[in-house]
């Protein structure tokens, strides 16, 4: 009687512990909780003369969650200031392959000399004697 109770306890304990494992006979495939995305709610349009969407077309209110997160963190594109817009308009359009030609070993580079190296290597000052001159 004691052996039967001991064996029943061991079998019950083993079956309960086997349910905690992630693999094996009782294991199951679980969904990835980070890949789940909410579906936009169905909305009745206020204008009933709208044509229905074409089959297979993406819903306009659906958006990727990563894009929504970026939009929430950083907002939309910022409006450029007048100075920035003027600088970009004066710079003109860049050639389409400019990045490839800049990295080309055949590209001619002008050596600026020791003065630029001295300016770059200069220690940072406190700005006590710095002046800004605005022409005009």
C-alpha cells in the first residue's frame, strides 16, 4: 500500500513538472508576443458614396507598429528654417553617383596644409575672447 502511494505520488509529481517544460512530448509552439499587432477597428465611413477598396489592397488605417513607434518618438518631419531652406536651394542638386565618386581612389583631393591640422588639433578654449562679426 505504501509503495503504491509512493509510486502514485512520483508519477503525479513527474506529470505536473513535465507540464512546465518547453519541449518534449507535452511542449507546444507558442506565438511570439512581440510580433502581435493590433488590428485597426472597423469604421463606417460618413460618406456612403465611397467605393469599396480593391481586394488585397492594404487598409489605409493599418500601419506598421515600428513606423508608429518612430512617429510617436520623433514626430513627423520638421519644417525647415528659412536659413536652412536658403542654404539647400543655393547648394543645388547633387549628382546621383556622388557618393561613389567621392570614395574613388582616382578622386583628386586638395591638401590644406599645416594650418588646418593646427586648427583641428587646437585645445578647446573657454571662448572668453571669441567674437562674431555679422557682415552688412
